[in-house]
C-alpha cells in the first residue's frame, strides 16, 4: 500500500527577490531546541562553517542578526530568529489536519486504482493527538484508512448520512456532559449507535511561559490586557468554553481575540508560544510540547460513535485490534494529559454516559 505524505513549505523573499537561504529554518529550529549552534549543525547535517555562512548571508538579507553567541553559554536566537521559528511552527500546526486529510484521500484513490481491495474504514474525527497516534499505528501496520478531520458536529452529520464508519466526538466529564450531549442529540441515534472509547484527556488554559499576565481563571480572559487566540466556531473546544463562560454569566464575545480562529489545539499552542497571544483554550499535550504553562479546567471523554452493525464488520478489524493492544494504550499514556483506560471498550450510549437518559429519555 502506498503512503502519501504532504508537508507544508513556505518561502520568504526580500524586496529584491532574494530568497531566504535553504536549510536556515531547520538550523534555527536546532538552535532553539538545543541552545547550541554546533548541536544544531549536527541535527541539520551541516558543517559549522557552512552554517555560519548561512547566518551571515541571512543577516545581510534582513539587516539584523538571527543568532546571539555568548562565550561559554552557547547560542540563542534573536527576536527575529524566534519569529522565524514560530512562523514555521504555526504554519505546520495550522495546515497539518488539512494536509493529513488530503493525503488520506489520495491514498484511498491510489488504492482503488491499483487493486480491487475492499474500501478502507472511513473515519471522520475532531483533530487530536490520540487520533494522530491511531493513524500512525495503522500506517505501521500497512492498514488503509480514509481519515478526514472534521468538527464533532460535522463528523456526526457524516455518520447519519452514511458517509463515515466512525465519528470522533468528545464530551466533558462532569457538570457540562449533559449540556454538550444535548447539543449533539439531534445527530445521535441513542439506541442504534455505539460508543467506542479512545481516551480521556485534560483541557484548559494554555498560557505563556511563566504566565506573566497571572491568568488563572476563565474570568481572567475578559481582562482588557489579555490577548486570546480562539478556536473556530463549531469546534468542540470553543463550544465547551462558550458554555463554561455562560455558566458564570460571561460571554465569549467579551474575550479580546486576536482577529483569527485557529483550527487545532497545536495551532493554538504555537500561537501562544510565538508571543502573539497571552492565552488559549486547548489540550495539555501541545502546551507541554511547546514549554507553555497549563491550567487544567476540565477532562473530556474522546470516543468514536458507530452503528452497532458497523463495529462487527471486517473493515474495522484493524482499528479495533490496535485500540485494544497494550502497545497502543501505552503510547497514548505517554501523551501529557491523556489516559488510555478503557481504550477499545464498546458500550451503548446509556452505559457510557450518565446524562444520556436525561437527554434522550
């Protein structure tokens, strides 16, 4: 089976059309990660002399240094160097779900053209690190999957229309479970659908290193000195934040946004890490990966909904085998904020969620 990888690539040109030197961003990322130009050279496969030439060429291009060297203290990026590194991170975080979905589509089309293999399982799911891990395990097993990243509402619409086999959804644990479940109730068949558990995960405030604005509660997001990066309308994270603020008599429209809405938790974290926002609302995993502060607000169930008959079909055999494997559960357990207890377990809606009877009767 062919595997398709699509990577984002961006270029920067000076006013005279001169492009940013190749390998420069990779070199700067290495310095950012290691604090050493020599170590960054090894990571990028460059000689020290060549790397130094790249830096000098780039300084001439920008008219400003990208690196600060200190005897006995290694190297650190200048403010401009940091901006370039975080631009790369934000581009990758924002585009990754779209490119992954497109790669999956191309793989499926190639598979159909080259063989008479059975149609792969169709998964529409809100983007998350557990789903990314599942995709990686399926790739390693050479098992095809038609994966599309969608909001929970869109995934459920696809399930109802017969356009997908598994719809990825997440519900908060505790007082907001009933509220959010009721929001999706019209798109769920409480008697015919089954819950396939994936993981629980922590969600909360993603804050700048050291939390210089001393943000600790949702009410702090309404302060005039706090810049907040929003998720897009329709996303599960935004829906939960709206309901949590409303419970306190607050409105999400009073939160001072940055003028754009990000599509993933990783993009929110990258935006905060770049210094363009003081806070975001998202998962713990990307906050820890980017060295940010994290204030937990809630935990969520992340799961797939499927028709009962679909779960028994051979098409989902590889998915179920992976979800029930100890190796996959151990890998999920390494993700900050994730707990893989119950992964692969199947329940009906009323067994899985205590609020289901109140919502569906």
